[in-house]
C-alpha cells in the first residue's frame, strides 16, 4: 500500500471533480436544490459529483468500501473505507459564497490514514497521509505556534438543526469571543480543519458533525502538528459528532471552556 501514490491520484481526481462543481454552479437553479432535512440542502451537483468520486476512488483502491454523505453507494465494512463529502459547504455554494470543498478521507480499520480537501473556490488543495507531512498546493503546512487563547483566532460552526444543545453552545461562544481575537463561521467544516492545519486559525470546534465532514481534516491537522479530540478530551472524534482541532498549544484552554458547558 503506497499512500503517497494513492494521495497523488486522489488529488488529481478531486481537482477534476472540483472543476465540474465550479462550472455547474453557473447553471444551478432552484429546481436542482432540495431540503433533505430542516435547513439542510442538497443539490443535483452534490449527488453527481459523489458518483464521479466513487467511480474514481474505486479505480484507485478497488478493495476499499465507502461511507458517503449522499448515499449513492452502499456502506461496506471493509478494512479500508473511503469517507466522502462531495460538497462540504453546500449552503455557501448555493449562495455563491466561499469556502466550499471536496473532502476525501481514507480509513484503515476506522482510523483516518489519508486526507484530501480541495477548496474549490480558492483552488487550494490540502492533503496528508500517515507517516508524511501535510501540504497545501505542494507547500508544506504547519499549525500555528501561538501559545495562548487570548492571541488566537478561532473558527466554529453552528448547527442548522439539532438545536437541543444550542444554549450551552452559545455560552461557549461567548466565553471564547471574550477570551480570543474572535470567532469566525465559514460554512465548510473541511475548510475549517484545513485552515487550522495551515495556521490561519489556532482552533476549530463544532458539534453535529458527521464522519465525512472531518475524516480528511483529521489526518491533515494531525500531520501538520495539531491535536484533535472530542469535547471531553477523548478519542471519539470521527464518529462522535463533535470535535476540537487545535494547534496543540491552546487545546487545554479550549477544552476547559467547552467540556464543562457542553456536559453540564
Ligand atoms: C456542513 C458544513 C458546515 C457545518 C455543518 C455541515 P454540508 O456540511 O460543513 O460548515 O456547520 O455541520 O453539515 O452539509 O455543507 O456538506
Ligand atoms: Ca459536510
Ligand atoms: Ca456535503
């Protein structure tokens, strides 16, 4: 298994499909957009791009199964599995905002071992695999070396539904706003993770996430020197629907704010 070759071929595929997604935006009309859950949108582009990714990734690693957001292929329980979000940031895409990304992770026995995130609007491709370094468009990237939360810029996401945890979550937001350079909400969890990996943000946190939002970003942040945990400081961050990703240095400070409020 040569992860470097797999990574390079996956990058090419992500860019091809990204080109399709970028072009398709020009022809997007309300008939192509559907609300699959409350405020949770899907376009024909999400589905067709997922099919292209599944076809291409199957060629790259025929023994691997799939976990995909749009369910265009059945989930299989194989040792290797691709985890795909064909369009992360659909709401941005519909509103003609950036970022919006393709997120492709590869799991080996449920451990993320490779990640490719292509932020289509800015043509920035982030990637890493276990045992290697993290890159953006061929340049090595690292997390920021800022030491304290008070000197940090944080990015987060707000759930579009699953609002039952919103009250404590807003208290977390308030505490972090008061104790940092500020908080941004960009609208693509994959891009949020990629931007932590390259040092634009010191940390990202969000709840209500799915494995396809985070699988690729987990590897990229880790290989860029960052740290990932769930809100309790534990390891249930891939399937656990919540995650803190940081430059390592400010991780404890952030967890001390998030953990008691979100578990209160
Ligand atoms: C969403 C984006 C958003 C996050 C949501 C995700 P989608 O993904 O990553 O930033 O806040 O939780 O569902 O629906 O655009 O693929
Ligand atoms: Ca997503
Ligand atoms: Ca999506």
